[in-house]
C-alpha cells in the first residue's frame, strides 16, 4: 500500500495537476510525503492551511493550466490501474 501511495504522490507531481500559485501546496505534498504505517494505513495530501479549501474547487482560473480539481482523485481515476500494476511488479506481490 505504501508503494501505491508513493506512486500516486509522484504521479500527481509529475503531471503538474496540483493547484499552484506560490508553490506552498505542492511543496507541502513532497515535504510530508507518504504518512502512516502498515497498521493504520498510508495517506498523502497537501498540508497547507488552505489546501482543503482549494482542493474541491472547480471552475477556477488556476495559475497552472494543468491543474485539476481534486488532483489526487484525478490521478487515481486516470492512472490507478497502472499504479497498481507497477506496485505489484516492483514489490513482487503475487495473487
């Protein structure tokens, strides 16, 4: 699960879909990285005081034209199957 969270975080950054003005939201995402543990689970996020406010916004004139609303969900919906396949391949998880 940590691998899936890490890949989702990395893909979000490489796709440049995070809201970007000063860069604080995106930097907080990488500074905090993947949080959690095997017992409680893993999570990623943007850790600025305004991230929860801008995350669900739609119909906004973003300074970054690639920004998507709910960027983590967007990445998961568009790249999720590939992320899972890669995590299985890299971690040799067999079902």
